[in-house]
C-alpha cells in the first residue's frame, strides 16, 4: 500500500522533528519544511505531491494562513490542516481548515486529524 | 535486511543541515532508508538551537552555504569546540573550500552521490565507540 505523504511546516526544529518522527513511526511519509516560504517554494516546483499539508500557525504571523489559502487554491488534492496553540488566532482559520483546531503538540490528536482528513478525502473520491 | 545502525541500543541520530528543500529531503530519505534517524535543519543557526536543546546527536552533516548568522563552517567550529568527539561532515559544491572544511571535518563534494554518502556515513558511524 502506498504511504500517505504529509508536508509538515513548522519553524521550531525540536517540535518539527518530534512531530515528524512520530508521524513516520505511524507509517506516514513525511517531508519537513522549515518555514512557510520554503513550503511554498517546494510546492511550486511540483516535484512531489502531498496528501496533507500540516501547517503550524505562529501567534504573530499571517504567513501560515496565506500558505493555507494558497495551497487550497493551487493544490485542491492536498488536505490542509492548521495547528497552533493560540485559539484566538485559529478562529480566523475556520474557512481554511478541513477540521477542528489541533492543540499543539498533541501528536495523537494530529494523527487522528490526518486520518480523518484522508478518510474524508477518500469519501469525496479525490 | 540491513541491520539498523545503533549506538548504545538507540538509533543513530544524524543532524542534517541543508537549506535546499529537495536536497535535504533526498539526503534524509536515503539515510532513513538504511535505518538512521535524521533531524532536518534548514540553517546552521537552527542546528545550533537543536544541539543546545540537549537532544542527542551522533553525527552532523552540514552544507557550508546556509542562511543565517552561522554558516556550515561556523557550526562545525562550534561543534569542534563543544563536542570534540562528534563526527562532522561538511558539504559544498565549491572545491576551493575543501582545505578550510577539512580542518573541521570530512569534506563531501556536491552534488551528492547518495549511495557513496550513505556508505561514508555508515563507515563513520561504524567506527564510533559503542
């Protein structure tokens, strides 16, 4: 069975590594982007497609929302999940996110959310 | 089946520093395929942050030209000073940097030959004290 691929976009190297390693251990193929700029540049080259883009939302940045919008517009086959600790910021993401907010760094919740997003996509026939 | 590289019963952890997304992804994938655990850093500054966090690392592989305050050579010099026994690989497409880099670690020429690179890392890790 083909591994599902996920792009993790997270600035904090410790959080990113722990999350990515956890997801790999769960059988996902994980690519890591160190910033929204890097994620956007990598996606633009269209060398690899991703089933899910998991984007962390820092408390003082709109970049994550812009990236999420851009991915949804240009890569409709990619499920977008937003993660962050600041609930107030995440309220603005309601129209961008395919599911409820994911409290960081609850890795199990992230995995559950990814599975739900992939299942929903399968039901939609994407 | 290739035995998983381990040190003290834990997977060997490599800190990979590369600012080119696809190069980093390809190198990390090649190393993971033979059982290494790879921590990806997009800059030497980020790698230094990881090392300072207290997380264990068995080998560092860094590109020279990376963005930030530190470049790969600056990171290697820091590692030499704080972790003198830690193996460091230093990569660059600029062969003129080889002598400078070789004072701090093992120089690797870009573009990387992934099979040779994996073999080199495996050999270095194999010589680490158990």
